[in-house]
């Protein structure tokens, strides 16, 4: 399959941006990497209470298939991390590297 990259922008509940970022780094990143995803970076926009990150996948399955496997995994369930507790809005865009 071709490489897929998503630019994800999450608007985080007021006062929870730092907590979300810490849990994302500690819990989400290692499992995403284990599932073959690449993290291109993550940024905090304190003024807008937004968390912005790049995630890519270039493997035998499609991004969507691999993402479903990630969410269905027992390790993901064991995180006990529900994004709905933190996110008030989500914008996900498929992007292509230009430069």
C-alpha cells in the first residue's frame, strides 16, 4: 500500500492540554510505533488549546485497516484512555509531503 500521512488537530478541553499530551506521549506513541505507524511530530497550541500531530503508515495494510487493528487491540483497551474525556473537536486531514 502507499504511504498515508494524516495531520490531526485535536481541540482539548480547557485545562487538560498538558495532561492529554503527557498521556499521549506515554501511552499512545509506544503502541502506535508497535503497530508500525510513524509519528512525524507533535505540537501544542496553548492559545487555542489544541494538540497537533502527524501520523503515517506505510505497510502491507491500508492506514484504515491498521488503525482498526490498533483500536481493537487488547493493549489499546488496557490503556484506559478515552479520547472523548479530553477532545472537544477533531480535524483529521490526509496530506502529502510536498517539500
